[in-house]
C-alpha cells in the first residue's frame, strides 16, 4: 500500500487516477481548488485518506497546500496532475496568462520544493510541449503578445524539463513526465480519442508499480512506453536555466540532494 497525493483530483484525469489507486488499496490524498469543490467530491472524498484544499493559481494558497500535505505525513508518490488552458482576458493583457503560468508551471515547482520529498514524482505534460520553443527570456509573458496555445505548450515543456531536472538532482527519487494523450476531459472535449481510464494508466503505474520497467527516473512516457521529448527536456543547461527562472519568480529554491 502506497500513500499518494494527486493535485487537481476533483475531476478529469486526476479523479480517474484517484479512483483507480483507491480501488487498488492505496491511501490517496486528494486536492480540490476550494472547500465547495472538496464537499462535492462525494463518495470519492469519503474513500480518500484526506483532502488538501487550495487554489493553485495563488502562490499563497499553493504554499498552504504544501503545509497541509506535509501535515498528513510523508508521501510515497505525488502525481502533479493539475493543469489548465487559459484563454486571454481582454485581449493580450497580463491577466490573460497569469493562471496558466501559476497552475501549470509555478505550482508544481513550488509544491516540489516545499513538500517533503517522496519516493516517486510524476508530472503530467503533453505532446504539445514539442511546440514550447524553450524560450525562458519572457517566462511570465510580460513582453510578448499573449498566445494561449503557446503559453500552454511552454508550460508543458516546463513540467517535462522539471521532471528531468529532478531526476538528475535527486538520484534517490524516481521522477518522470507523462503525456496522457488527448483525453476526453472537460479541457480535452468530447471529441478527444482517449478515454479517461486509458489516460490515467501510465501515471498510476509509475506511481505504484514494482515492475522493473516502472522503477526508472528521467523518463518521458506515453501510453505505458518511453517516448522522445523535445530536445530542451534532455538539455541539462536548459533544465538549470528553468530552475533558476522559476526560483527567481517564486523566491523558493529546489533543495539539493541529501
């Protein structure tokens, strides 16, 4: 039995992963954006080992989530599942990109830095990360004209590179990134070709399996198989530059190994 925390587990892929892991007998700790969302978890909330509440769009609330998780005790695995696609607000104003950056890039970084180190880390990326271009010059989109699709792609490049960076920095942790595919979620839409059960399999397998194929680090996965990520993901210099940029934006550093 493993202790697993899953961000964004009130619906979609996060909820599907939680349902699978609970059914397999694991202690699963959920995350909901608000107390109302936590109350709406219903039977899943009753079967879970606990629920952390907080909005990942807020740095302050993200820190509170980390405190809540640490208070629950050490985790064996954390699945950084939460992610959003945010359209611009009133054109290309800075408000249009803030939530994408906060939820998709800054929150997983902050939670990784602030939560006691688990044995396994899984970050949900996307095949769209190949279009992220790798630019770190304007990470928070203060100079560029806002592009929702590009911002999403860049954020998914960030989490894939973060997973790879941690595999290198923390050799005692198995850190991997997953592309779940185009899944039929609220974000993916009804036309998406991948069902929820298929979409959650790789991350739940990596979180708990003792299959030698799953006991690895630094991988980028799709449909239970290793896949080839964008070149930046494997580039140690890019990884280090990303960690430095995220540290500058958040004021929080990733702890060293040991």
